[in-house]
């Protein structure tokens, strides 16, 4: 019994320790973000690998999710004879939830895993130690541009996801199911307000971007210097980033008064 | 390479008594005790080779001397500075006088070979791009590399990687060069080449060179001093001392290496 | 990393299209202003606006011509709702135009439909639409139906009587 209590205490200390480590790590990256040199070159390269390379999967998923929402929404709304509200349903769902959340999950899987794996491999091949020996801080030189690129890419990807989703809903609702195009667009426009939906959506995707960025760089940075460590870091980054994203989604929705 | 000393601020160079001293170091990974009161002095301007069976902590000792790894107990001095309790920021300053060549090269694989070597110059000096290019190319020449600038580390051979790593470790004109297993994974010819290169660098620059090595042959040829690690402690001496040592552990090691194929491989 | 013009271009395209998407969401969809021309402001008073909200569309014959700017209680103290709408100023609306609050489908969002009359005189800016028809509040309607069914047969009022708005 006492042994169990001691075990719980030890685990708690470990978790608190880890949490403190992440917080300190995040703070260091935030500090380096606002301190010269700014490493624009590296940032652009990282936006390419995190943002541009995630574009295909995000746009495709956006269009498909929009189409599914259009179909499902239509089937449900038709029962109440309210199929003309389809635009509002599709638009609101996308902007409030599906855009930021699904984009974050996709980016965590596509780019977050790549970031964790790359940093983990750099740990395993002593590249980060190599930087340290050149008096270069790996947090500043390696992880910060990656984290910043993820944070910048996320709202942009999320916005594109929403736009493609609305287009996907349009194709299904208007093209296949015969709703009037003007009604659909009007429905979207009438239900989305800047101050509530759009600001909330951008806020969400920014926070999710930070979550994915922080967790994937941290897992890579603290990965054990061997192949098993890298694979654990990669899986851990995706799983943790996804779960924390969903938890933050609830918190933000509750606080924002969705 | 030449005339570069002037650009590096004086406080970043470990001048004069550039040597490394390890005092009563203890270290354990979990339950596995690696060092148990290890002490050794690594002489200024000499080539010191850390020798020992695999798993005895050769690389670990090197990592501690670079400040990458902190011992559980004990002091490590580089020049007149103690590094085990040094904050990372001060350590960063100190490392401008340290060069390290990692076993796998540790080259950043997203950067070209040229950018890898130029990186420290770009980060820490205000040299123009043309001066940097001249210095990097002079360094390449010194290690016998040609036309590799635009290649990525993944595109060159192991021997070339070692040379690039050496060029990168040397570019800031360090006074202490730490080298982890310079000959691992190399063919006998490449071993000879790297060996000559290291000896030449040591003779012309007079820098303190500490390397780990499990090749007896090359060790005996190049070492000024040998630090033999066994059972968590160090036995230090000249090549002659070690060869004539009556310590049974050393004799066993040398005999095993001498009769095995590794002597042939290394020579 | 070597400078790669194509990569830089792709990053530029990505960032710009992402910003364009954000702008589209903010201005076109979530825009605080009606994207159409606007410029003609009219008031209309209703007994009941139901689910009508600012930015609800204003349509003529199914075509969107403007949107609701604000909804507040009438300043005259008669407890009616006064709705300010902003529509295309090019429209020449006769002063006997009627405004009704309509619903898209049964449970859909609500909007204002305008039906131009045949008068010669036109509505001026900040004018008042005289003929209005209030929103149908579904819950109340259902309540009535249930009530009338409960009274075995509806000898009383018709369920739709509430929906006929007051003129003024």
C-alpha cells in the first residue's frame, strides 16, 4: 500500500518535472523567436516542409469533409424541410470545429511526426551535440524555426481547409442535391460572424499550432539517442499532440462560449 | 586557416596551459557504474589517446571533457576553468576554444558540406561571405578535400565525412581538439590518411588533441600519451610505459589486440 | 540549405493563399459589412422578429439585396421591434413596399423579404417601410395547434392569426 502511494508520488513528480521541462523549453523558444538573429532562411525552409508539404492532405481532407457535411447535413435537414439552411450548417461546423481541429490533427500526423522524427534522428546522430560543440544553441537553431513554422502554418492551413470544405459542401449541396447556390452561400455568410466564428477559429488554430509545435519539437528534442527512441518520440508526438489538441478544443470552446 | 587567430576574441581561446584535467570523477548510468574515482591529466599540445575495451567509457570521458555530459561527482578542468558546474551560457563561450569531431561526423544533414563547415564562422564572426569562403576552402585543402562544397553529408563516403568533420572542428582554430573514434569504419588506407592528417595538425598547430581509439596500431604510432581505461579508472603513461606495463589487465588487452587481426587492419 | 527559388516560390504561394483564405473568411463570409453595394437605409417596425438577427439577409424575389443592420425596440415606446436594414441604393422602391420576416424552410434561419408595391413615390434614405408582416414563431404555432387539438375541435382562433402583422 505504502509502496503504491510512493509510486504515485514518484510518477507525479516525474510528470511535474516533464511539464516544467516543456514549459521551460517553450519559453526558450518563445524568447529566441523575438531575439535576433531571426533565421528567416531556415524559417522559410521549415514552412515549406511543415506547411507546403501538408497542403495536399489538408486541402483534400477539407474538400471531402465539406462534402460529407453537405450530404449528412442535407439528409438531416431535409426531414425538417430546412435543407436551405445547409450553407449555415456546413459553414458553422467547418469554421468552429472541423477546420481548426481536423487541420491540427492532420498536421500533427503529417508535419508534427516529421519534426519529431527529424529532431530525434539529429539527437541519435549527435547532430545536436555537434551544434552545441560549435557554441550554437540547438533550441535556437533547430527547434525554434520548426516550432515557429508550425505555428504560422496552422491558421493558414486551417483557413484553406475551411474554404475548401465550404466548396466541397457547395459541390454536394448545390451540384448534386439541387439546393440553390445563392441560398447556400447566403446561409454560410449569414451564420458566420467575424467577431465570434472567425476570430474564435483563428484563435483555436493558433493555439493548436503552438500545441503541435511544442509537443513535437519537445518529443524529438528529448528522444533517446537510438532508433527505438526516435520511433517512440514520433509516435508519442502524434498521440500527445492530438489528445492535447482535443482537450484544448473543449477548453477554448467552453471559454469562448461557442 | 592562417591569420585567423586575430578574429577570435582573446577570452575565447584557452591560452597557455591548455590542458584537460579530470579529478575523481564518478558516473553511473542507472545501476551501471562507469567511472569510479577516475583521474587523469591530458597534456598541453600533445596527442593523448584514450584506450580501452569497448563499453569502458572512452566516448563518455570525451563527452564529459566537452561538457556535453556532467559527471555525478568530481571536477573537470579545461585550462583554468572548471566545467562540470558551469551554466550552459558560459559553456557556450568556453566551447569556442574547443573543437569536437564526432564518431559519425555529426554533420547537419540538411546543410551542404560547405555550409556545415562555414556555420560556426557565420554564427560567431562578422566575416564577409568571401572571407568565409576563403577560410573554408583553405580548411578543405588542409584536410585534403576538393570539390565537395555543394554535396550533402548523405552523398559522401565515411572517410570524407570524417575529413569534413575534422575541417568543421578546426575551423574556429580551437586549442583543444576532441576526437571520438577517428578510424572507426574506415578502410586501412583511409586510416593512414586520417592518422597523418591528425599528426600533422598537431605538429603544425601545436594544439592539444584528445582522441578515443580502439586501434592499437595507430594508437602506438601517433600517441604521445595513452590513457588506458579499465574498471572505471585510468592508467596514464607514454606509449613505452603502457607497452611495458606489468598490469595484467593492460597486458591482456595488448596481447589480445596484438595477436588479433586488428593490428594488421590498423597498420 | 541552398537557396531554392522554386521552394521559396511555393512557400510564398502557400502563405499568400492562406492569407487570402483568412481574408475571405473574415471579410466575405464573416464580414462586418454587407458585401453588396448597400447605401439605402430603411426602417421597418415589427410586432415580432423571431430569430431575425443583425446580418440576416434582405431579399427581393429571392435575390439578396442587403442585410439587417440592427434590431432594437422602437423609440416610440410601443414595444415593437424596429429593424434597420441596409440595401442597395440603386434600388428604386415604391413607398408601399411591404416587408415580411420569412423562414428558410421550417426551421431555417430567418430573413426579410421585400415586396415592392405599385406606388409612384419612392422610399427615401432613412425612410420607414409601412407595411410589415411579423415573424412566424414556430413554437407558438405548435403550441396553438396542440391547444386547439386539446379543445377537441378548434372552435377558436386560427393558428395563423398571430402571424398577420400590423400595418401602421
